[in-house]
């Protein structure tokens, strides 16, 4: 099963998530995009992983991809420590 939607990671923020569940007994891979990238840069790679039965969790950090589009325009700096907390929260929710 696949999931593509926004997931709440803190009171005032949701992140866009693209998730494909792993086949039984297979691990999940979390793909973290870099500055100015989005989940779409991983499309070909994600297809190869899921062909092998691995799960794939991709998401757009605050200020990137579909998350950026939801909250644009961005008027504040994005803090690295907040992004780490967002990842931790997302993994807990998922």
C-alpha cells in the first residue's frame, strides 16, 4: 500500500509524505532530500528499491517541495535542529 499526503509533525506544521510499505521481512529506507530538492528527485531510485520489496519513506522538509508550496511564501530561516525534530516526529507518527 502507498500513502501520499501531509502528516502533522508539530502543532503548526505538516510535511508532505510519500510512503510505500515494505514487503514482509524487508526493511524500510528513509530518503532525505537536500537543499532545494523534493521527493520527486528520488522517483527512479524509489522504484528500484520497491521492486526489491523494500519500503520507502520520502518526505519534503519544511521549505522544500510540496511542503514549501503549502506554506509559501516562507519568511523565516529553516533551522537544522528543528528539521531533526521534525524527522523524529515523522518517524514516530509513521
